[in-house]
C-alpha cells in the first residue's frame, strides 16, 4: 500500500493541507504516520475527502459527516439521514425559487420606485419577520404573489 503525504493529497484533491489537518483533528480522517513533518495517509483518504466535500456541499456539518464513516473509515451512511437532508434541500429549493421569482418581478416592475411596488413592500415585511435557525428566510410559507 502506497502512503500519500499531505502535500500529495492536497495537490490531487485541491483541498488545502490545513483543511486536511482540520478534518483529522475533527476525527474525519486518520493519518497512518509521518514522513518527516508531513502526515501520511492511506489511498482511501481520497475517497474519504470526496465524501467530506460532497457532504459539505449538501449542507451536512462536519460532525454529521464524521458519523457517516464506520470504525474502519469506510462510508457507513444512514439512508434515513440522507432522506431528511434531501427533504431539507427540497425545502431550500422552494424557498430560493420563491425569492428568485420575487427578485425577477422587482427587476421588471413598472412601479415608479421599488418602494411603490406592493409586492416588493410585501417582500420587505416577510423578510423582516424572522430568520430561522438555519439562516434562511421562510418565503415559501409566506408566498408572495
């Protein structure tokens, strides 16, 4: 088994060595030793980093991603968690689509100013109401038409 040092991994994946060290500190990766000052990893680290990147892109936290690895470092992903995340993404898509539609309306609105557009004023009221824990405004529930 050829061991890869952290600079080789960083070069192959485009992930900064500092991020790789951080993932190791968080328990997502395990180095197998050192060559001088450089950490060494098995070739499976490339798949692990791909899963970490995919998980981050999907909105999973590093702690959630860590739980996706079994004791042997191989993926052991809960299908239930994946389903919940897919549902969350569907909700985000709906919210973003609603926001996009509103922005498109405001961009072509014939009102003399944005503040004179009833739909824009409604958007301002909805946007100032509350911001949920995940940081996204809940436009879908207050659908602006």
